[in-house]
C-alpha cells in the first residue's frame, strides 16, 4: 500500500494524453489499490491515473456516502450522452477552488473492470459528472479549461503563490515544515 503524489495545476504533466491500458496484471491491480488509497486519503470521490503521473487510461471513483462502493474503469469510453446539467466541481489537482461546470446529465460508459471484464453503465447525477471529469483528466483536460481565461489565470496564480509559500504541499513523501 502506498500514497501517490497528486500533481497540481498548472503542472504540464496534467496535459498528457493517456494511452490505453494493455494487459491488466497484478502489478496494475496493485497500482489501482494505491490509487484508491490515495483517493480516500485525500479525500476525493474520484482519481484519474494522469493526476498521479501515470499516463494510462485508468480511473477510480467512489461517490457513495460511506466510501464503500469503489468503482474502477479501465479504457473507459462514453458511448452516449444526454441532457445538460450544471454542478459545482472541485478537483484534487486544483486544490481549494470550486466552480459551476456544465456537462451531460446522463451518460453511458463502457470500460473494463480490474479483472478485465467488460462493463457498461448508464448513470446520471454525481457519478455521471465524476466519470466525465475523470475521463477529461485522461485526455489532459481540467475543469478550469471550461472557465474564462481570466478566471483560469487567477486560479493558476493563487495556486502558484500557495505552493511557493509551502502551504499546500500534499506530497506524502515531503514533510510539511
Ligand atoms: O473529489 C472530487 N470531487 C468532485 C466534485 C464534483 C465534481 C467532480 C469531482 S472529482 C474530485 C476528485 C478529482 O479531482 N478527480 O479527478
Ligand atoms: Ni480532478
């Protein structure tokens, strides 16, 4: 078990487009388990591999009240989108900022689970928002990209300032002094 370091905007590595996962083996399942541990520890309701500098199409989610409904999607593809919904979003890679973002209200997603079995899910609400947010990460996209350049730049400057002042260090391998 290990906590992974979460990259923060405007880190360029968050702009990497992830490639498909090939073989799903025990090493990958260990990594998935580390992603869950990192997500629950943060805490967050989702985490994409891109955020922990691993550029394969892999994400974990748990939107349940009691954090006991782990979901893992490998090579996820959205095959259907319907409706429009605005929800306030946050991101572990954009710490401390929350903005209203418009996304599809209901989606159908196809993926593989951690055993390589095909899964298909049609869902709405927070889970649908979270899946779209995580797949954006795999494409190198962040929720701040939907904001105006002015707003995005303000957020960038504030995060850079905070990191400079050491107030926002979430790297588990670096002690907070
Ligand atoms: O923890 C998270 N909360 C959240 C809230 C609204 C919409 C999306 C999210 S995902 C976020 C965790 C994260 O950054 N995942 O990439
Ligand atoms: Ni995010």
